[in-house]
C-alpha cells in the first residue's frame, strides 16, 4: 500500500480445457479466489451457438470494488481473445 507497496501482484492460475470450453481458476494474495468458465452452448432457438460465461469471485469485502473495477477493464479483451481462439479451432 502507498509508497511501500509493490506495483505487481503474483497469482496462481490453472487453465482447464474442456470439450465445450475453458475454465480459469486462480488465487491471488489477500484471500482472492476466482473461477471463470466459458462454454460454447446451443442457442435457445437451436439455430446457432452462444458463448456462455459464468464466474465466481470471492475475497475480502473492502477490496472487492477495486478488484471488480480491474476485472471490468480487462474483461472485454480477455473475452475477445477467447473468441479468437475458438474461431481457430476446427
């Protein structure tokens, strides 16, 4: 925190590939844990595919506004990269 704090954060992350998507599980300092899962599913009308995202984020309540703001900033780019990777697959 402040002038004594580091500007970098080290996290432990696992990427789990599945038949219908990808799961990212991570742990960060100060009790932050998360799971993001992207799955390709049939659309309700059966005429296409949808990318469904589910995520769980837990941590110290006082830190959550900062964590959520940071997640929002990086989310759009991460989702776009994931869609690009899906397009590369047969």
